[in-house]
């Protein structure tokens, strides 16, 4: 890997590369009217909190009108606000409040599908309507096995064998139409037909409408699913296709996003973040997010799939080597062109400290180590609400406690079919994997419902809120919360900010089983980051032969350590040193 020059790296400066993003899941952030559901006035109430924390961009999960089959990812009207969350006036006040504090706002853009309650879909059920062709309708096949029989007319199978991401067939039969419509997610989330130019026009106009209201960009939901494979678009019934993965990065994907870019994004300085499903090769990624690509950056799933099995209750063991390999692939893959998004959690993922760290004895240390990782890899860092206080997974005990379709649907199906006998057999896996872990309410204080609501919360509050909460974290100088602030200060407002954002990434001792170390370089500026992913002390060193400078001749100035700046951390010998359990250090090398 040849290091590019300082000038080359800084040529591509952008505000969204230098920003820290904070993700708000409104339903679980802060409730102001006691209905147990977070709302927009609740976010407004916490604007100073966000400002104090020091974040630059808020990504707001969907707040649009929705019957909430998938908590707002099933949109019934793209241009109005969900009643439960408030009004358009509330939303405008939120935007102003953020902008007053120099915080930008990006909105979720969910245009692979709508709700089945969207006016377009309601009309689409009439085959003579102009809206019919807004969705993907296909004839069934003769009974060929698979999902056959009970779902549609007798002796008719769904158009192909695709399984929805939320379990069951990806097609639903509509009696009035006499055909099946595609839904890659829930039945209540019919996929839009992007082959239809009217659909593209509507979406692009809607995007412009929001941008004209003053938002700063979009987080684009499952955006690489828009273009469906030829087996479906060109045939009716579709050609046989069993793998729903075939919907990733379809034939017209680049064209659709290029058009979106040219028509909507190009003339404005906005941030466009694409969520990309599947395991993508670097060429495709660079087509999307490289200098000439339509998007700013992307979310990929490489590292968050490591510990997931095939079913929602199945888990895999991950090792540090797996985790480092998946990040290495992207750090090196987008080193010359393109830009990464660095996240370890979001509303679809279990809590990072429970998953990649240790939520018991070393909760504080490991939460800080993971934060160090997020802020020192090359890319834009993301904080999902609650990570800044080290919130953990929830001790789910019964199916009733879950709210998420992605958990409930497949578990119900498996219980009904007898594939699993008893909930308790899969409890451990669901506790580990379920998206609901991320969705339990934000823990503000140690009061009954953690200060989230005066009413009954829509989903359980983690019982550990008596210890883990914002109030306690802000009061404690050594807390995870204050550590996040220190990281942000380093990244945004220090002598090493440029190297932290733009510096090249180079991994050291790539096969160390406990310690992940890397160097970030920008011209003469060098940072060394060293992280011990273990509950015990680990021995490590900086090998001369792996870097183009001699670390043993250099002085290492400690910038930050999750154990504090004690002698062990400040007085380091590059040839050999030991890291304490979950210890994280950042050095500046001179
Ligand atoms: O997520 C897409 C997606 O891939 C997840 O649903 C994935 O299946 C899950 O993270 C694995 O556990 C986006 C949204 O972020 C998600 O909330 C929506 O449910 C989904 O799209 C449909 O809109
Ligand atoms: Ca409310």
C-alpha cells in the first residue's frame, strides 16, 4: 500500500468526512406527552444535550406517516409526519433548533418500498389505475413445490422462491388483482417498481421537496435493492430464482443512482449515505461512493454479519481476526477513492458493548475501546443513541417482550411449524441478535422509566438504568460519556484532527489474536492506535519491518488512554509492552 501525499488526501476534504454522526431512533429517545412513545418535541427538549455531547450531524430514523408494521420503515405518506411523533411544525422547529446549534440533519429515505397503506399502493390494487405499475405485480407459477398452496390460489406457487428478509415468501397474493406483489421485507412493505419512470420522478421530486425545506442530506435505506434482476423485470412469471441475494446491486442500480445524483443531489452540498445490503466487491463500492460516484459514503454489513447465523436465533463465534479482516478490507479498499462509514451499532443491531465488548466487569473499558476504534479508523464515525453511555442488550425473557417484526415473524413461523419446540431453546440467540436490543428506551436517569416517559413505555426499559444513565455518566468525569467527548475533541479540534480524519490506515501485526494496532499517517503526522480485545493482559510490540519509519527511534506521546494517563501508558517502549484488559491507547509518534 503506497501512502498518498498529504495534498492528495486533503484535496478531497468534505464537511461530512470531518463530522461525527449521532443517530436518533425517535420512538425510543424521549417521550413528552406520556403515551410511552418518543416524539419530536422530545428530541427538541434534548437539543442542548446533543450540543453538549458535541456531535455534528443527526441522522433521524423515519418520522413519516406510517402504520408502523416496521416502525416507520413502512411509509404511508412521504411528506407528512407520523401523528405519534408530532406535527410538521414540530419537525420544522427541530430543524431550526439543530441548525441554530450548527448541527446538521439527515433524514431517512425509504424508497425501495412503501407501506401497503400508501395511497399509491391503495390505488395500485386497481389494475386500470396509473398507479398499478408503481409496484411489481407478477403471475404465480404452477405448483412447483416450495411455498405452495395455502398462500394464493390452489395449485399456484408464488412467482419465484425468494424468501423475504423478515421470513416467509417475498410475494403476497392479491385477490382483487389476481396477481402477486413483491415485498422483500414485510407483507405490508410492497416494493416499488423502479423500472417505471413515473416512480423515479415522484421520488426525485419528493427528495427535492425535503431538501428545499433545508435538510442536509439522506440516509438511503437498502438503496442497492432498487433495481431488480432481469429474471423478474423481464419475465412474467419470473424465471426461476431461489436466492433473494440476486436483488443486490441489480442491473440498473448505477444508472438509477447516477440519475438521482444528477437530478437531485449534484447542485447541492448534501450528504448522501447509502445502506448497501450484501457483501459487495470494492469495484462496485467505488462505483457508488468514489470521486465520480453518486453517493458520499455507504453502510456495508461485513462486520455485523460475522456473529449472525442463518436464522434470527442462530449465532456464530467471531474472533478479532474476523473483525479486523472485515475492516481491513474496507480501509484498504477505499483508501485511494471512496469514503467509509464507521459504525458498530444502529437501530438494527444489538448493542455494541454487549456484542464486541464485555458488558459485565469491563463494560466501561470495553465501551471506551470500541469508541476509540470508531473514532480512529478512516471514515465518518457514527454513534447510535445510548452508545455514549455504554447501554447494553436487554435481558429478554419471553416472546411477548419483543416488538420487532424481524424477530417475531420468523419465531412465530418456526414455533407453528414445529421447527423449534420451545421459546427457551432460542432465547439466548434472540437476546444476542434481536434488533429490539437497540430499541429499548434511552436511559436518561435512574427514575422509574429512566426519564424516558411518564407513561408506559412501548418497549421495556432496561432494568440496569439505575446504574447506566445519562445523568450518572455526565456526573462522573471518567465515564464513557466524557471519553466520547474527548475523542470528538481530538478528531475535530486538535493538532491531530487532520491525520485522524484523512490519514492513511496501516495495520500492524495483522494476526495478533488479542491486539489490534494500526498507524494513521498524513505527511509527517503519525498516530498509533493500539487496542486489547481481551479480558486479560496482552503482550504486544510495534514491529519495525511493517512500517516505513522506525517506531523504536520515535517518541510516543500519549493522547488518550481508557485507563487514564498513568505511567504505564505514558512511558511506553515500542519494542515490547503490555496492555491491560480492554485497554485502548492513542499515541502521536514524533
Ligand atoms: O435495514 C435493512 C436490513 O438489512 C435489516 O433489516 C437487516 O435485515 C437487519 O439489520 C439484520 O438484523 C433497513 C432498515 O435499517 C431496517 O430498520 C428496516 O427494517 C429495513 O431496511 C426495511 O426498510
Ligand atoms: Ca409521545
